[in-house]
């Protein structure tokens, strides 16, 4: 048996998890396993995807493209050895991952004949690119685009994204899927044929430029104090996400998502006690000890 693999890449907060869940929801009976890599010990994305598939495996404390290649290979071998192996595997890469590292891992001789890299799908946040044009000059963002077999343009809204599409065309020849195309293209994403590909000769981009902190607490936060803390940290945050409980709304768990200055707090399908958060930024502006000190104010004074 040859196990086809779809790699979903994209910058921090691009919308990878939402797209993976959409693919799983429209899988038409396929048995799909998801391998989710998150930057940090708390794997929020794996929890979100676990609601959509029976088999979700999290890789933690690093990115697949760097320190976790061995873990990825072992996980794939484990899936292959199951009595009922999946029909497909989706690997959701961390937002700090250079997909070329994952491609190299999947081309490891240990997996030849058993695993096929079908497609590298890079998710592009159109709103982020249109409001923050500097994103398109980011070396990691460009590496994620250049590695793609397909691009999925999401968060397009009512904005004219033709300038973005023209810019992408100068960086890659990969076809571009819009939100309207995506439900029609699951078969393409999960069955392009794969096969051997030439690895890029460019240096692999590592995760060294990023820093993160994880917060796990058994108590509830104060909603206004949490909001004030996040507003204070917004200038240095690239990404924040997690599950929260507030003293003002006992018994209700919320999913918090923040990309740059865009933030949402929505009721979660999950119910759990306390709070779990991951915050990511660039080293220098994002100083972990200082960020922890600000975040602690969300719980100060609560009895």
C-alpha cells in the first residue's frame, strides 16, 4: 500500500486549520488521518481538528521542517502498520515551517514505496496580504508560496484580490484556488498523483526568528483584564490562540484566535476547565518574560 500525503502549509494565522477541517468535512467517506504540527507544547490546532476525524496526531515542541522530521517518519510508519490504515494523510505544518523540510522528510528512503507526497497546498490569507503588503516580502512567506503545488486563497471577503493574484503569479506557477473553488477541489488536493520531485537548492528557513510562550492555568481569566492584556501585546504578537474560561461567564469555554490585530472570541464546541493559550512573535520585539508579565494581569485580583 502507498499512503498519499497532503501537506498544508501557510504563514501564522493564514487559516490552515479551517481549511483542513473543511477538507475533512467534504471527504466523502475517505478515511483520513491528520498529523498536526504546532509551535509549542500546547497543540491547539490538533484539538480543533480532532472534532472532525477519528485519527489526529499532534507533533509538538518544534516544527516538522527542523527538529521533528524523525517524529513525522515514525508517525507515518505507525499509521501504515495499523490494521485499518487511512486512505490519506493530511499533514498540517506549523505556520513557521518551511515546507521544503517536510518534502525532504517525506522523500526519505525509509518511506519509499510506502508514502507518496501528493500535494503541497499553501494557504494564503488574502486580507493579511492586502492590508499588510510587507507580508509578501517576508522570506518565510515566499518560501511557503514557492514550495506549493496549489495555493488556496482564503479570507477574500469582497476585496478585489486580482493584484494579489498577479503578485503570486510572479512567484509561482502553482494554480490558485479561491474559497468558491475549494469544495470542488478536494479530489485534486487528495489525489494529484504525487511522485518524486526535485528539492530546492535554497537554504532551509529555520524557526530561529520566532519565540513563543504557552500558558496553562486551571482557573478562569477576567474578560476585561484579558482584553486589556491582549491590546497591550498586539504590537508584538504575530499569532495567539487558545481555549479560555472567564469568571464573567461560568461554565462556558471560548475559542480565542488572534492574527496581528484581528481577534475573535467565540463559543467553543469543546468544554474544558481553565485556560490554555499559545502566543507567538518575532524574537526581539516579542520578549517571553515581558509577555508573561503582561499576561499575568488577566488573572490578577480574581477570587
